[in-house]
C-alpha cells in the first residue's frame, strides 16, 4: 500500500480544508464502514472499505473497490480495520473522522493507539488536534504559541520537556489533567517519556 495510509471512519465530518486536501492526496484510503459516505461526499475513491456494513449499503459500493467483511461484533469496525493494517505489515496509519460524535467511541479510539503501540504507529487527525503516542525522546516542530497537551496513562511515568511554557524535568504528571493546555514557546520542542505518552498538538 502506498503511504500515507489513511483510515477514514464515520465520526465527526472533516471540516478543515487542510484535512480534506490531505485526504485527497493520500496514497491509500481505507474507509471504515460509514466512512465511505464521507469519501463519496468529498469525491474520493477509496482503495478498501472494511466493516460489518451496518452503516453502509454494500450494493452502493463501486465494484472496483476492495470490500472486506469483518463480522466480529466484539470489536468496533475501527479496531478491526487497524488489525487488518497490522496483518498487512503496515508501520504507520493516520485516522480521520474517528472522534467528535460519540463520547464512548472518542475515548475508545484514543485508547486503541495505546492498545496497539508499538505494533503500529497511529496518529489521529481531528478538526482541532493531531493526536499521537510515543515513548522515548522525540522532537516536534510546532508553531510558537500553539497548544499542546500531554497525557500519560500511567501515573509513574517520568517526563521531561524542553520548549514549553510549563516545563517538566524528569517528573511524573501529578494527575490525568496535569499536562493539559501547555503552550509551545520555541519552534523545536523536545519531549522525553519513560513510558507511552499521548500528545495532542494544535
């Protein structure tokens, strides 16, 4: 599959023109069931549509598009789509329209990043943030003044930052909301995390 590989779900409709342009230029688009309706709206022909097809009529999918039926009702269509990507030996995928509609799905979809880490690198692109998970040391090139939030799923995770208004110096985030709404004060920031860390970038 050609990079970047995008999974288009049926959460909040992409509204940012940059996201729509990114979708149209993606190397591979995999629609997750109802995400096919967004693809049609934006005149995008996906490579694959996957799901249990409770949101999309199979008879309305173009014949040249690969269809994968995933019937396991113990998992969401998105989780099944991610597992398919892992089976195809993909190392990175970008999820679009996976948040913004159902609160339970929002949380579950973000937790899926942690569930599958580090088998596959997952980023979630929303109308407001780019969300990703990593471990170790990573440098980010971000606009000065933009917002960034750091969330650790483990309280005993030592985090160090360079380039944020409220720096962390090899310390634990004291509560689940302790790393929310920090601010970038230099273009290149560096974050080191002992354990997986979820980052929300504007």
